[in-house]
C-alpha cells in the first residue's frame, strides 16, 4: 500500500510540474531518469576525435560531465527536459543578408533560463526541499539526447530534436533535480524515414550520415564560432547567411507544422529583416550596438559581423 501511495505521489508531482511548465510557456516537458548516457559516450568520443568541433575547444572539456547529470547535481534523480518555441513567420527583404531565426529577438539564454529557474522555485515551494540546477545551453549537457529520452522528439538527420507536432524551431532547456518523478518513454521511431532534404540542402556538406554534423563545416560555426578569417574556398556557399543558418530546418517537412511563438521577446527587430544588403554593408558600430543590445548577435561583436558581411562580397 505504501508503494502504491509513493507511486501515486510521483505521478501527481510530475503532472504538477508539467502543468506549471505549460503555464510558463514551454511547448513540451518530459522527464528522464538522471543516469549515465551509455549510448552517447562512443558517439561523443568519435565526434571529438574527428575534430568535428573545430575551434570550439570547450566541447572537449568535461567529457564525463556531459554524459552523467549526477556530476552536475549531487544525488540527481530526474532530468526535466523542456522545449520553448521560437518560430516566426519572418517578412524578409528578398535583397538582404540573413540572421538565423533564433537570434531575431532577445538572447534565449536569459529568457529561457529565467523560466526554468521559475519552474525550480515552484517545485521547491510546492513540493519541499528539492535541490537542482537550471540550464539553457549554459553547461556541458547533451540536450538532444535528454530531449529524446524524455519523449520530446527524436534526433533528426541534422542532429536536431524533431517533433511531429512542433517541428524543430524550439530551444531546449533542462532542470536537473534530486527528486524521483514519473519517467517518460523515449521516442524510438525515427520519423525522418528516407528523407534526406536537410543533407541535400546543406551548402557546405556539414550534415553527415548517422545523424552527425561536422560542426567545423557548418555555416553557423563559420559565422559565429570561428574567430579567424573564413576560408576563401567557401565563397558563394553561405546563401547570404551572416549569422547562423536555418537551411536544414527550413527544408524539413516536419516544420510545416511550426506555429508562431507567443514569446514577444523573441519577435525580431523589423530593421534586421528590412535592411538591404547595402544597409548591412554600411552598418556602423553604433547601429550594431543599438539593434543587437539584447541579441545573441552580440556574440560576434561588430568586427565579427562585418567580417561575415564582407565575406559575402
């Protein structure tokens, strides 16, 4: 009888958490047992050995921590995986350089993490002494692996989490806590089937077989992560992307089900999409600071964005 009662409490707590996550604006919330990611270990090791991380040296750090959430949160029991929609119907100037959709509005690191922390505070208020940490692309966590384990989606050929109902234009975040909950079942079926649209559309051939992306060949890597000059042999292959790239998502059939985000802070600055190419070429540092003061685009700094724009010519 006690076991039944304990199980009933876990189910109740899990549902309370999912209901609160929905109230906070998350479009999906799933729970997985905080355990070692055994299947991911050889994949991660191979990816690093092939130098697919390029100059992103931080990806090689904390190898064990990436695979075991119990090294991030002492006595961790559950990984709550969360998805937050950022899709927009963008009205882009056809004669313009392009900024990835996720970077149109405010920096998601702050917007989403704030909501994950709010969820943790709710759990502590409603359930009691629960220890945990909130993450939004801010720690060594294999977020797509956890999203799959939590039943949010499957990993597509472009290595992103895909959902039949929601596509892939969503941020992933995690809340790792020392509380036992009811665990969701992973989505085992790969609904990509024989489709290869993302592989075929990638201009730099960064998407490899076996759901692997050579990060060091991705347009997002070249326009954001790379600090040196972009290799000249890539001239003409960026399809006008000057910060990030959405090509593999734009061609994905599952994204026809994407709905516009309800988060006003992610809605783009109209100036970004109405600029002509000439406007971009003439952008000053003052204009850059004004338009991108709360944006992820700040990461490239003014000189980095100018480098990307100049590379297009």
